C-alpha cells in the first residue's frame, strides 16, 4: 500500500467540520419573537446547535425589522439574520444594516440597495459557516437573477466549512431548482417566504440538505401569521385592508441540519413546535 503524501492546505486541514445548524423560518411579529426566545434555550439544550440562523423579515409587527429587534436576536445568541422582500419596510434599519455584517438582505438585490447578502460566522470551536440570503425572481422583486448571483456568492465565500443558503421565494419550482443547482456545493438550501412548511425535507444525492419551505415562527391561528379576520376581509371585499400580526397559537418552525463533513449534510430534521402560552 502506497503512502499518501501529506497535503498541507493550511488552516482548513486543522479545522473541525462537524456542525449542527438550526435555521428558524420567518419570525412574524411579537408572537413569533416570543415563541423563538422562549423555545431557544430548550432547543439549545436538546440539540446543541453550533449555529443558529433566523429569517427576521417579519419580526417588526409583521413587516421588516428594526435595529432594536435585531439587537435582541443577536443578544440571544443568534449568529446571523436573513431577510427577504420586507427587508427595508422599517426605514430605521437602513443605517443599521449598512454596518451590521450579520444582518443580510438578498444577495441578488442591486448593489445600491443597503446591506449585503452574505456573511461568514465562526463558532467557538473554529467552524466557519457562510450564510447566503437570496430572493427568488418569480413573483418577487429582485434586481438580479437569483441563480447566477447565488453561484457567484457561493464561490466568493471560498474556504469555509459550511454554507447555508436561505432562498426566499414564492414558487416551489424555483426553490426545488435552486436545491438541485447547489447540490454538492453547499451544506443546505432552505426555502422561506411562504410561511407554510413543506414536507419534502431531505438530503439530496450530492449531500446538500434541502427543504422547499421551513415555515414561519408565529401565530398559527392567523393567515400566514396575519390576523385572520382582517386577512379574510381583504379577500372578501377586495379592498386594501390594514393587516396586523395574529397572536394566538404561536409555533416555532425550524430545521436542524446535522453535518460531519465539509459542505455536506448528514440529515435535516424539521422542527414544528407549539410555543408555551
Ligand atoms: Fe416572510
Ligand atoms: Fe417574504
């Protein structure tokens, strides 16, 4: 048996690769925020996630995010926050997002839109996770094509142990296609935006964990997190209706991605948990 020459590829060879990534679907309003913050300690104890990433595009009263709410999530140990079509709904986030590298808007927005679409966070043990926020192009406004921009973002993240892509998109077809497009190149592709969890979580043949939609963390008694009477009135009257987040029956919807090898997932476990009242 011939001996393999030792390959020295620097720091990467010495870094651990095992990681558990907890990704939490769109946190909607106060009900979603409270559900997340109440359940997080228990989730940490049970699953010991290396990283926690949260989609926060609906956390401020259902639309957008404020600096104070972002700070509250970071103070709770959230490693990175992804956004989507409601990223800039609260104007006060604009100066904040310019200076907070862990708060991401979709990477395929035009460069003049504030903020950035990727970041790298590092665990205490030295595992690096690249996070990509991206927006679909079908039924959503994003200045650049998702596929080419995500491709570029993944290449630019370079030498990291793991990459998580939050693909914030409306159409299931676009999300499934993104999963296949990135299979074998990233640790996980998780879909967000519809607020309804899908039953297709799996590890694709190339090793990428995939789910079309993680679901939302918010009040299940509403219509995708919004007060149901107001939502129904809007559909019935066909008039503009002021929508507010619902409060009753809060649930946390998330996935736990387990990995032992670089840029590969071993398993993806959906977590659908009723929050304590
Ligand atoms: Fe959302
Ligand atoms: Fe959205």
